[in-house]
């Protein structure tokens, strides 16, 4: 983490999409935040279903802002240990997941994402969003595998 920043300014951005790897990424980020005195920005990206020309049902958890916000809230509620002193701010942002996360990571100390690995190759190391984030992050990135 950046040693020159005051503790109150430390920030960890974590991508959440409701998947088990994203839940683990949030848990990891909260543990790291407790160690470093950071706040956690839990970010979920959503897309306007009109942009999918009838295919919104394929991405049900992220095609509606309200559903995305509920997904994020549920994940945060289930992943944060009772009595945790870590501040977790929930952010629901319209856009492609990789772009949203990279934009949110500007000025952050760390970007944490889970890897669902939905490629066509069994055992692939990274999914497309986590790979894009690892390659283009403006800060150190941690990829949590499921």
C-alpha cells in the first residue's frame, strides 16, 4: 500500500458480481482493509438491458440497476463479519465490468477481483474481466480464484 497516504485515505476497490469468487474477493479485501486501515469500495457494474437486443436474460444479475444493487447488498451483508470495523461503501455503476472497475481503481491502493474463468478452456487461469483488470489496473491488483 502507498506509505505516503494518511490511513483515512487508503482505499481498496473490489469487484462484486454475486459469484462465489467475487464473494471471496470481498472477504479478502475486507481482511486486507482491516490490516491496513483502508476503506473498501465494493463495486458492481450493471448494463442497460436495451443494449442487449433481447438477450438480457443471459445476464440477469447485472442487467437491472435495482437487481444489481440488491445483489451487491446481499453479498456485502453475507461477506462482512459481524462487528467488523471496516467501512464498506457500496457502488452500483452503469457500464462494462472491466471499464467500471478500472475507472473506480484510479487513486486506490489496491484492486481486488474474483476470477470466474468462464472461458471455453477448462482450468483457465483467469476470466476476461479479471485478466483485463490485471493487465490495465492503475494500481496493484489481486485476483482471487474460486
